[in-house]
C-alpha cells in the first residue's frame, strides 16, 4: 500500500512535459524532497541528461557550459540554494545564458526548520536583483504553465535566466523526526 508521500503530485507530469516541450536536454539538481518526484521522472527519461550537483551554484556553471554546447538546461533546487548561487548568477546575466530554475520554497507557512526561513523569505528578491525573471506559483494547476512560460521566455529571442518558485503550499511543509506536535 502506497503512502501519501509516495504518490506523485498532480503537477509533476505536466511540468515534466513542459520541460520536454521547451527542449530542455539537461537537468541539474541537488536532492530535494519537494522535487523528488520530478527528479525521479527526469532521471528515468532517456531524452534528458541529469546531473546530480553537490551544490546549487554548480547548476549555474552547468547551464552556461551546456548553452555554449547548444543544449538547454533546467536547474532544480530549494529556496535555501538560491543564496548559494548569487555570485554565479552574474555569469548568466552578463553572458545572456538562458536557464530555467525550478525552486521549491522553504521557510513559508508551516515550516518547522527555522534555518529555512531567512532565504525562503527573500529568494524571489535575490533572484530578481541578479536579473532573473521570477514567477511564483501557489497552486498545483499553475506549475506546468508557469514552467512552460518561463522556458519560452528563457529560450526566446532575448535569452535570459528565469525561475519558477513553487510555494510551500504546493509541495507541503516538511516534518522532521524532531518536530513536536
């Protein structure tokens, strides 16, 4: 019997398809519970090369290198990883490297880990300051369309970095073993 956490969320299939429709050939990611079903899908899709990153800023370098080689890239991470990328994002802006970031938000309502709150509260602003076009989605039905729109903008006539911030109400708040009821 499958547990509720094992069921793939409704937004994952259409979001995967949006990446394929946009011609994304490489997906870089760090482990993330909110994106685990999407990560599993892309890892099993022979049309997409996946790269497991040790840190989120490696995803920025991956995107730049892939773009120079003619391949479109998406980078998957949670909001705390945005802070790790700030300096590297200048590479994308300066060189007009198109990239789509899918960022699961932490530190929002229901968050039990106080270390997630600071970056979770400013991830959108940090990305925007570095020239990344940001979209936040707060409903399951909006994720795939936001990814498709962001990819169209990223890989369009004026290449740029875009990000879709998947709010915590879509992915749910993580509970840790040490959490008190």
